[in-house]
């Protein structure tokens, strides 16, 4: 009886260990870009990116779970035009003096096989937090020949309603409320 109990306990421990395949990855900043796009009076598209970002991703492919935690330095906004950058940083838009970071924490991963198809979580921007789902356009993991480690990443996108974050500038002029976020991310296994 005692050996049967020990065998059952060992089997339960092994089963738990087999499902605990959590891998942690650090965001690689030179291959990660958070960009935004917003229509300019339906004529052209204003684009910009945030140059400073950091974060981690944990994925358990066997359990089909994960967590993404990314912090973006909103003061690093870069549209390619310094004057426009200053306006984007101002209290009229992102108010980066009061809100120097944006943060996305996603804990609901969807998979198709081993590939992540979307990450749902909460985005904090301009001091307000709302749910956002990032849809994967591409997702892949590979053995990086230079780093000699696994790298996972992809292209993700979402459209947010900026007024939900209190970013209302220009709505009365006809600027759209919808902003497209495009995130290219690669993360290195730790």
C-alpha cells in the first residue's frame, strides 16, 4: 500500500512538472518597436514610435498560457519631427510630464498550436487603464545563431479608442478617435 501511495505521489509530481514548462524571455529593444498611426483629416497618416521600451514575456506552450509585461517610455516618442514630438508630449495629448510611461500587461494568451494568435490585457496610457487585445499577424520562435538562445516574437496590432484614455485633442477638429497600434517584438529566452 505504501509503495502504491509513493508511486501515485511521484506520478502526480511528474505530471505537474511536465505541464510547468514556463519559459521567460526579455524584450530585445533593438528588434522591438511600438508604433502608432492616426489619420490626418483623411488625407495622410501621421505615424510615430516610442524609442525606449522594456519588458518580459513568459510563455507556457503546453498549458497555452502566458504573461506579457511591457513598459514604454512615452517621453521617447519619435515622429521624425521634433516640433510634432513636443506637441505629442504636451498636456494637450499624452502629458508625458505627468505620465512618463505607458504599460501593457497581458495575461490572456490565445494559441493556434504553438503559435500565439493574440494577447489580451490592460493598457495604461496617459494615466488611464483600459482593456486591449493585441492580435498576432506573425508569431515565431527560432534559435538565434548569434545569441545561441531561443528568440520568440512577432508583429501585433490593435486599434484603440484614444478618448477612452483621455486623449481628446483634435476630436472637435475632425481627427479620428481610433489609433492603430503596431508592435513588432522579439524577446530572448533567459
